[in-house]
């Protein structure tokens, strides 16, 4: 009995240790497959990705409010909903405000989403919206810093794999810092309000 | 040429049977009314779309929607979204229950009919033929209009949180954690 207890304790401790070690290891190279929940306290920060018209570097957008959404074009409900709301917010801005705002759609599905398609896709929502993507490694690293999560799910649908994903909109302040995270389906007025506040503060 | 009486009876009874079974099969479909159906217009490069609608079961019997078909896409599936741990998970489901005297909404962020691999882009003003298939095998044919994003957004704005999309307050970032 006590032998069994000891064995169980040792086993439990072993599993616990293993878990602690594995979770404290740097996971930046493949955070996509592991976390189900989104890591706390995302830090944001600069990144460089690819658009149909060349590199997109966040640091080139100092002085502007950047609205970032991570998604994929295969997504036919959640992503279009958020992008349409973002576009509606852009439509509510004055020309002067619009000149200080950049909307960005980041595809986390580079396997299916090519930059030429992303350009047209993003422009469909708003003429100023940019569509970008990168290598799976680059995307995973950026998504981790922003607290955006996504995970490929195979065999669910006849249309090929699906992608589970967070559906927040990340609001980048003119100084380049991650200012606010807006949850899924945030009304356009709210996106507009947050953006406007940042523009007047800066 | 006069047909023998027996043959006429056979023909007549088979016709009656066909009619009868026709009406029997049509029962479920007749008990279910569909309103506000629309397919979302696609953006360029978007291979898939979704159909939303409200299904109203006016009968005393519970039914379920078990499938949908259509020629407009390579595959038509029943799907739902699970909002869990901050993740949006789209999943295929094998039925959507339609409780007696109940109403079920297929809506953004929830249940939907997924149109996978559209044969042509869904453009505003087009319409798409879909058949709903119920648990007793009966079918309901629909001609569903394609609607643009902005029209749907208008209605979403009015409801503003009255649906299952879990909008919550924006999270302000803790600037101590910033680089
Ligand atoms: Cu779906």
C-alpha cells in the first residue's frame, strides 16, 4: 500500500516536474501547437512581414495608430465580421484621422493565403487596409508577443484544415506600443472611440 | 386501347401513395419556416461563405436539421463556433435541434451553414439555392439572397451584444509590462 502510494507520489512529482520544465522552456519557436489559452500580458512590439507591395515594418508606422487583426481568408464568419467592423470604424473617420491610421490583416495561414490574394482581400473591406503574412516561424513569434493564438485543426471539415484562432483586434499607439486589445465583435463605434482617443492624446 | 381495370387500380393507388408519402415527407419541412436567410458576400480570395437564417418550428414536435445541400459549393456542412479560452473554434456538427414551438437562429459567431469551395464568388444581389434536410428525410428548398457586409453590420449594431458574440469591455494594456 505504502509502496503504491510512494510510486504514485513519485509519478505525480515526475509529471509535475516535467510539466514545469516544459512550460518554463522557451516556446517561441512553436507556441502554435501548445497553448490552448492565450498567454497573459502580451507585450506587442515591432515586427516585419510581407505584403504584395513589399515588406511591412511596424516601426515605419510611428505616429500612426495601427489596428491589427490576425486571421485567415478561409475563415468565413469570424474574420470577415471583425474586419467589416474595423472597416466601418475607418469609414467613420475624417480624412485627417484616416491619414493617421493603418489597418492591418495578418494571415496566420501562409500555406493557403498568398500576398497577392491578401491584398485584394484586405482592400475589399477598406481601400486602406493592408494584408500581410510571413513564414510560419515569423508568424508564431509575432502572434506570441501579441497574445494572438491559432491552431491548425485537421480532418474536421471537407474543406481541408480549419484554424482555431483568437479574434481580437490589437490597437497600436502612435509610439508603437500595444495599447488596447479589443475583443471579438467590438462595435465599430468602440474601435473608433479608442482610435480617436489615441490620436488626440498623441 | 382500354387498360384493364386492375392495371388502372395499381396506377391510381401508386399515384395516391406517392402523393400521400409526398405530403407525409413534406410535413416537417412544412412545420419549419425559414426567415431572414442570407449568404454572406465573399471578399476576393475568400473560397468559402456562410448562410445564416432563423428556423422556426411551429409544430408540437421537436425536429432537427441534419444536413444541407447545394450546388453552389463543393461541400455544404452544418457548423458552429465554440468560443473557448479566448479562441474561436469552428466545428462541424451533425445536427441542429429545432425544439417544438421553438426558434433557432443561425447567426454570425454561432451556428451556420458553411459553403466550402464556392464555385463562384458570392456577390451581393446573387442568390444561392440550398436544401435543408431534416431528421425525417424531408427537404426544404431555399433560394437565399447574397448580402453584403455593411447591411449585416447595420443590424448587428442595433442588437449590440444581444447575441452570442460575447463582446466585452476592451482590455487596456498594463504599461508596466511594455517594452
Ligand atoms: Cu464554418
